[in-house]
C-alpha cells in the first residue's frame, strides 16, 4: 500500500510505491479488457471529482474506474458549486469531507491547491493536475504504457518534446521516470523550457532531432496556449516546422520506438497526423491504461490503514 493517505505528486513518491501501483494496474487492466467490467472493490465507497478546470480524459477515466469497481462516483465543477457564491477551497473541502466522501480527486489551476485540501480533510486526495506543478496519474499511466512495451523502465531513453514550461505532465514524468532509472531528455523552444530543468539532472536541448535520436520513447506535449500570457513562439505553423513530431524526426528514434502524447492533441502542431496514426503510436492505448491506473489508485487508497489517514 501507499505510505500516505493521498497521492499529490511523484516527486516524493518512493520507487517501491510506483512499482506497486504499476503492478496493481496490470491486474486492473485485465478487468477493463474483459467482457465483465465489474468488481466489488469499491462497493460502499464514495468518490468525488472536483474539477476547477475542464477535462475529458482524466475526469471520465476516474469516474469509469470508480463505477467499474462498484463505487459511487459524483462530479462537482466550480461553475456549478458554491465557489461562485464565495465559498473558500477549504470550506468546500470540509463540506465534501463531512458528507462521508472517501476519495476526492481534484484539478485546480493554482499550484499546491490539492496539497492544501489534503491537509484539511480525512478523505484521501488525488491530484488530477495543479497549475503547472504535477499531474501524477498521467505520468503513472505513461510509465505503465512503457513497461507494457519494454518490460521495464530502467535504462530507457525518453524524449519529451514541446511546451515543457507549462506542462505538469512533463514534471511528473521527469520525477517518476528519473527515479525509475530512465534517461530523460527534454526538448523545445528556449521560451518553453523552464530554467530549473537542469537541476533535475536531465538533458535539455532546443534541437528536437538531437533529443529524439536513439530514443526508446518519444513523447509530445500539447502547446498550452491558455497558460501563456504572451506569445512564446511566432506561429503554430513555424512551431510545427521546427519542433513538431514529424515522420522524418521520429524516424531518428530507435526502430519501433513508442510515440506518446497525453492529449488532447493539436494535430499538425506538436505532432503530425501521420505520426499519430502510425503503428508505433500508443496514444489510444494510453487512454485505456489511464482507466486501469486510476482503478489501481482508488483500490489502494481505500485500503489504507486507519492510522495513515486523518486530519
């Protein structure tokens, strides 16, 4: 089981815990690929998704994960909650907590918001993305997808290409992959590369061809225009020309290297349609694995010892 009652990020998650999550995910994937997608693992448990930002894949995969395991899934969005009446985050958290909620899954535009909530509720809190900090469940499903293909993660070369500066997916993957023994290289325009990357012990470059060369996995990142206050590159056409994942660029990776993307994808910007539709693309498989990873986490967090939880 996990050491803490919450999953807030991978920076502090032990390698042993990641291995256990991935092992449990393997068992859960058997369920969702079977004809009987129903287990009693969450029977009598209540799960709430609390999203202050839009989401399709993450939110739906958590809700399906809960339903597949016979739990009760409820959804709260900021636009229809008492937040619009001035309710604070802590008050919202406590209200949900005293309703008997077992797990709160939270996405918020402010970095650290799930951490604040976790300190104020007895329920387990899962970070579904906070600001430009972390998105741990996306990184876990990415790592599971890699492990399925290669049998392990240690020793792999992973190229992460795109808007690294604004990507919480990139940060969680860098933390998780590095701790699991992979070699990570991040590439993108200098304006989209945060200065602290080198302190994390990974390679950085503004030359995509260099990053992709010899890679086992090539991961594209979405250009997050909604988080950019100023234009950080001239145009999407120019971005694709110099930094997009094209067939020619991906061909520099190892034979049959995995092509991945957290979605949603801007076709023809960070990745071409031809690369997306190639046999080596695992973008659809990532979505399937996302449900399995979230099933694993819901299962594990509802089996914590009583003394690990609480306020």
